């Protein structure tokens, strides 16, 4: 019978890997990944202590949002993913379009010019291909 010794890293050392999170959507996945790694290399008996210290790394609006939720252990991960990752749904694009039409007319004009020119270029390419293959004859 083999005995496998597992060596864990202390909570103090692991916390050096967990950078602060202030709600920036570009940083949420890195934060979650770092915390996942921290839980993997920490003794499971110390997980509740690690979780409390991870909470101290969260500040600003996310901290306020999680204060009123009863999130146990690393349930926080799902909440952060759902709340702070960017989602590119139809509603998102409709909101962007509506916002562009409301106050960002220059950005909207540039986007519409780009779209129009890509449609025109595509049409030209189809026309040239059709002429070369004599589709109309």
C-alpha cells in the first residue's frame, strides 16, 4: 500500500496569487482562474478561511452586490461569471445600436459606413465572379 503525501500551500502564500477585483469585465475571468488555482493548492480544510480572504480581494460595486447575497464558499464564482463577463447576445447588440443612435452619432456613422462599404465590396466581388463565369449568358 502506497501512501501519497500531498503538500498544500498556505493560505497566506496563495493569497499572493489572487489579485484584487473591482468589477472590471476584462479582469473577471483572470480573477476567477486565480481563485480556482488557489482553492486547488490549498488544504480543503482551509477552504473556508481562503474564501473569507478572497472576499477581501473584491471591492467596489461587486463587493456591494455580494454583501446582500448568501453565497457559500465558491458559489461566488457563478455569480461573478454571470454578472461580470461580457455577453454578446442579440439584446446586447440592440442596446449598442440604440445607444449609438441616441448619443454617439459619429460612431454610428462610422459603423454604418464600414458596413455599407463591406456590402458594396461583397456585391462587386459577386458581380465580377458572375461575369467571369458567364452566368448571365
